[in-house]
């Protein structure tokens, strides 16, 4: 360990005090559990840890993406803690460890520090393995996991200094204009704050994730296949995909690759947290784990790289999915699926424990007449099976409650505009 580089890092970040927009994610660091934050690159994990830093008197913040910490070994964390005490006259009262996946064999050392010294500890990473059974096994029940995505629409408006304390007709009109901008360019903090070069920033971000988090991390050899799969997923967000369909598409182009390789690459692309794969609901647990699955982006701004039309329906659906993921941080035992049966599909099935709480459709409509009857007929049909579930259709600009009938079955359907649903009004 190069002590001079460590001291240089500690001194720089001790003085670093950037402007921080408070996020909606609520974490109370505890000596009882290690808190792990997962999120895509540039979603704001570093700034969130710096926000937590300001709540403590003697915080130790380490960013393992910083070149000065590249060669630090996990076992040397104890030495860095002692160095902190030598420099500042106190041992740290919290450990904030950023991009922890870059520190090899970190699990065991964190477990040892947690057991012996009982520091509150928050770790972050841009690898979905931090939320998998792997971390639960490695830390043996000592961890609580959270997801930090790019700005929600509420956070987006806060960053734009929009007052939400009242809504006149003019205010609502402006909110919908901001929503359209949010749908197209997304909520990455750097994009929200930058009025120029948005497309270039997004393009650079996609290349960074592809090469740094996928190709380099996993030593991917078939770079052409890697880029094809990334573009394919970007083009088909909010759609159902299968490995077999991708295989046939590649094969028809004259390329040769195995289904196993495609499955392996897709799984590792998911680990970058750029993509999420939503499982189809079935009462049989083993069926849920297999494809087909629906693919969603970690931020709708990524779609601008491959988008060829102005179809806002998929963007709305993706935004609703991301908002549901954020709500999972607040609600224990919440699960999200899509539902498909007898030719009818429901965008989102929300399950709480053993109970299906809500069925949600998303449609770009501004009046009842613009809504395809299949949207609410699917809800009515599914309500026969999920009798206690709330039936919701998220629209662009239509609000109502209607008792609708289909084949002799009646059900109450709630219609709510996207902006109002996102703002939880």
C-alpha cells in the first residue's frame, strides 16, 4: 500500500464539498447491518455517499475507482483505518466504500471489520451481484441492499427548482413539458444539469459501460457480439425477448454463435445494471426464472442512441417500471412481474408478500376513446383470478374511475395521468 497516495486521496476528499441534491433514497447506517447500494454508473452513488458523509463527524470515504486506490488490497483496509486515526486523531465513525466490486475479495474483510469493530458501513457498486444471493451468502445475513437509479421525476423537478407545493393549470402544463423532456433525455444527474451535448454524453456513457463494465470486467472476446447485444436490448426495451429469437436473428445474418454464449453475455450485460429483465408471473416459481422476459433500461435517455421514432408509449412503460423499482426500496416483500395469459398481457403485476396488490397498464392516451379496449379488458379478465388487486391504467393525460364490463364481468378501473402517478398525488 502506498501511504502517500492514500493520504493524498484522503486529504483531497476531506476538502471536497460539492453541491448535492438530496435523494429520496433513505438509508440509516447501522452497526447491525452493512448497507449495500447498487446502481448504474453516474446515477449518483458517489454523491449519495458524500451526502451520508456529511451526517458524521469522522467519516472515512474511499472510492475504489480512483487510480490512487487501484492497488489497495482488501486486507489493507484495516491499515487505512489506522492511518486515518494517525492523520486526524480519531478512528472513523462510519466507512463509506464506493465501487467496492473493484476491491478483490472484499467480502471476507468487510465481514471481519463488521464483526470485530462494529463500524456503520455503506458500500456501493455498479454490479448487480451486490444485490444477488452472492452478497447475502458472503456477508451471512449482515447486509441490507438498496437500489439507486438516476433521478426520479420528482428529483428531476427538484433539480430544475420546480415548486410542487401547488398546481395551477399553468403549473400542470409546465410539469407535462418537463415530463416529456425527462422521458426523452432521462434522469442521469449529469444530463439533467447539462443543457448541451446530451446525445454525446449518452453515447460516451454507453461506450464506457460496454467496455469498462462488460468487456474488460469479464474479459469478453467477441466484441462484435457484445455490441450487437447491447444495441439489440436498447432497441427492444419494453419488449419481450428470448435467447432463441436473438440466436435466430444472429444466425440469419451469417454469424455463428452458440445459444449458451448469448445467454452468458446477456446475463453479464444485466450485471452492468444498464438493463433489467422482468420475469413473467407464474404461480410455479421455477417457470418465472426462464425466458421470455421483458427488458427495460436503467434510464430512458439511453434509448435516444437507437430510437428511430417518437413513440412515447414504451418510454412511459419504462418510466413506470423504474418508479416501481424505486418503491421496492420502501416496501418490504414487494415483487414486480408482467402477466400474460390467453392472448392478454398486463404490463405490471405488483405483488406484496403472498398477495397480488395491483395490476397496471400503461398507455399513451389523453382520453378514454384513445385507449385500446384490450388494455382494460385484460385487467377485467385478470381480476377474476386476482380478486383483491387494484386495477390501474397509467395514461398520458386522462384521469377517471370507471366500472367497466367485459363478457359479463364488471370491475372498477382507475385511470391516472403519468405525471400525477409519478408525483404520487
